[in-house]
C-alpha cells in the first residue's frame, strides 16, 4: 500500500533546500529572470527568514517532499527574504533592484485575509490531489486565525491551476495585467485575483 500523504505545517532545516527547489521548479518560468538560477534562489530563500516555516505548509509521503504552499497574511509571509539576503546573493547594487522588481509583483495581504502566495507540487506528483490537500490546510489555517477570506493571484493562462482553484471554491474577483518592460521581464501579461470566503460563513 502506498504511504499516506502527510500535510505538515512548518519544516525542519533539513527540508529547507528541497522546499525551495520545488518552489523554484514550479515558478522558474515566471521568476527565472529575476532570481537567475536555482542556486541563487536557494541562496536567497535558503537562510533564516528567506523561507519562514511559520507561514509554510509541506506535503510529504514518508520523507519525500511532494509539495509546498507559501502563505502570507498581516502577521508575515513565507517568502520574506530581506534586502540583505538579496544583496548577499546578487550584489549590493543588483540585489536591491531584483528585490524591488519582485515587490512590484506582490503587494501585502489585505486585512483579515490569508493569501496563498505560492502553491507548488513536484512535477512527478501532480494530478494526485496533493495541491487540493494543501489548499484544504489553508482553509483550516484561515478559520483558526479568524480571517474572513482566502485569496491568491494566478496567471491568466494557467488554466489547470485556475480549474483546481475553482473546484476548491475560489472565484475570480478581479484581474490585472503587466505592461512592458515588466511583462517581458516576468514573461506574462494577465493575472487574476481569486478569492473564497472563510468556511464558517463570516465572510
Ligand atoms: C497547480 C498545481 C499546484 C496543482 O497541484 P496538483 O497536486 O497537481 O493538484 P491536484 O492533483 O490537487 O489537482 C489536479 C488539478 O491541478 C491542475 N493541474 C495543473 N497543472 C497540472 C499538471 N501538470 N498535472 C496535473 N494537474 C495539473 C488541473 O486543474 C488538475 O485538475 P483537472 O483534473 O481538472 O485537470 C501543480 O500543477 C503545480 O505545482 N504547478 C506549477 C506551479 C503552479 O502553476 N502553481 C499555481 C500558481 S498560482
């Protein structure tokens, strides 16, 4: 019998590199030009607050890491590498520029809202319900923290992910677009904000 899927909040230091690698693989298309390489992504998100266990949820089968969900709310965010981390990795001039570019992509979470900042499943484990289970944990956290809403941003052409979110009760509530040169740099134009009220009906 295959081992059960375990959803776990937080991670041990020995899982940090694998978690960053899964995030990198899933988002290299979008963030590759800015973060430059997997090694640099690991370097910048690797240490200390770069990837915060307090806002990260893992999906594991045995010891094998299959998926990562990075969360963000007013109390903090999973991917909160500092200016110092970027400067250390990319240099004192280029580091802040890269961080500023990334900041253009993501604003802070709205009040009373849990944002799924990134959802990434290892390529070989997709289509087995791992993403759906991670989203279920986001709902549990939303209720525990007393938030009213879940929210996420998804690229308009990521139809598979949009289907997954719709199946899990999210609906598109607004849309936006990037213009050149940012659209060229990040490799996309349109994106949607999808939201879902907290399941206890307070939303
Ligand atoms: C989107 C993603 C997290 C889904 O995780 P998952 O574990 O495969 O999801 P589940 O098994 O719970 O659900 C499967 C659904 O995911 C979607 N999906 C997207 N890409 C998929 C892929 N390569 N393989 C299988 N399903 C995929 C489909 O909608 C599928 O449902 P369908 O049967 O209606 O087609 C995963 O494909 C992934 O990491 N993709 C790359 C990163 C990404 O796009 N993240 C979302 C950005 S907001």
